[in-house]
C-alpha cells in the first residue's frame, strides 16, 4: 500500500506525533525515551518561546491507517537573518525501515519549506542550536541518554 502524509493540526495528532517517536523503539534496550511533557512543550506554539522567531510544521506518514513515520520542519527566522540565509531545519524525524516513507516525509518537509521561500533544508536540528541535534552513526548497542538522539542504524 502507498504512503500518505498528513500535516499535524490537532492536539490528538500532536500526541500521536510525539508517541510515534517513542513507540518505534519499543523493546529497544538502548533507547531512552524523551519526557513527553518536555516534547509537548517544545512543539507547542504557546509554550516554546522559540516560536517568537520560528515557524514550524509537523507531518505524520501513514500506511493503511498506521503511523509509519514523522518529521518536523522548522524555520528559524532569527538565525536566517543573522547568517543571511534562507534555511529550514528538519528534526523530530523517525520512521520505519522503508525508503518510500523516508522519501514522502522529506518531500513534505521540503515542499513546506520551499512554499515559505526557503532554499535549503538541513538537520536533524531543533528550533535553536541549544536543542537536540544530529543523529547516531555508531554506538547503536550503547544506552542513550535524555540529552542524545537515538536512531536505528538504517537511518
């Protein structure tokens, strides 16, 4: 079946967006899940002060009504002004081992960024350079921490 992408709009969809980033790693002894309260606050337009100079959108990938991936895309206008760039950031990216899912998620993020005049997209990054960023490229068999991003080797 084909993959469909849905923009996160409701609180329930945001809850699912956050939960997928936890559920994907269920049973993985090396993954340390984020604090849901913190994730919700980070992604909230009313609680995260970065939204004073940022815009963001979140997307979920579905196959047969099952969530198979997620991605967030962020524009930090303040950073773009300082660096004289038109960059978007992607983050909060998790997905099953399926290239179609990856292509659809990044396609949605790129399309959203382009529609707002951005020329590049890079990441994984958060709203600011003080947020979690990067991805794991080795040490998949070592326990992660709350301050690091964990991902599967197929990323």
